[in-house]
């Protein structure tokens, strides 16, 4: 659902503030979640780099019935501006959107490869309370690295050109995460007629992935995005 409306949003800076099945043969397992308020160490597993800790909004460990674990870490946002000079994002129709950049880190603490399949539709999602407001999600292909953590918008570049080219396109991410490895990817959010303090993150329910986002004081919503499975 696309909506074309005229808005005027004051400049803000946000700071600290898919269901596609894998074609591989996979193992279906029951999963429970445990929310971690601090990083924990696991001998022989990918380290919890201290550089990450101050940027992490939510650190969730999902424990399988066989005791194996998957950890998903979601960042605080950076954004408001798409350029350090204060430029905000407006689409080709001149409609101004609230912008925020996030990253998600998935750590495979099992001895089995994980199949990550995310499909973000090109749709707009009306999850906020203001009339005619909506959310759009994007998965830029730019590679994430630890040395980008402290940079403007977590080091994302060419944001305007990326959003202009992909505003009406779906985003697809397919990745195998091997045992004791991790994968980090960016998520860009655009909000329309809903300005405030954003929080967001990828969550796992059974094998299904969802993206939950809130903008205080304008409510929240959960969007199905895909699945993560254990490959036999």
C-alpha cells in the first residue's frame, strides 16, 4: 500500500536512541528466547566485542531444545539526517521522511549452519498511530565493519542515491551463517508522518523472523520478514 500525502516534519536527529523458506533441507526445532541485558562470553564462540556493547539496544539469546544457541543483537539507531550537513530524505515526489539506520548481528553458536532468508516487501506498513503514517524498510548491500560503529549513520554512504533507486523495490537477503560465525547487516527505516524516538530490531519466533519497530509516542508494530533455519 502506497500513500502519497503532503507532510512537513521538523528536522530531528535520532540517536541512542520476510516469510521466505529456504530450499535447503532444514531441521525444525522449538526455540525459546532469553533477553540479555549485558554481553556474555562463550568459550570457543565468536567474541562479544566490547566495541559493540554501547551500541546494542537488545541482545537476545534463542536457546534450542537441544541446548544450541543463536544470538541476535540489534543496535540503537542513528539518523534523522542522511548527510552530516543536516540533509533529510525526501523521495521523488518531495515527501519528507524520518530516517534511521540500524544494524543487526546474528551469531551462530551452534554446530550446524544457519540459513538466513529475509524478504522485505516494497510495501509501506501502517503500524504507527498517526493517521496515514507508515514505515518502509530497506536492506542496503553495503558491507558492515566494526570500525564503522562510531561513524555517522554507522558508516553508511550514498544514502540518498540508494533510497532514490530502491524506494519502490523489495529487499532480499539470503545468507548461510556457518557454525561459530556471525553475520552483520544494515537496516534502513523511513517513517512518514511519525516523528519521535525510534527503537527497532529483528526478532525470532520459532523459525520465523519479524522486525519490530516503535516510534515514541506513536506506537509500534511487527512485520514478518522471513525465516532462519538450521541446515541438516
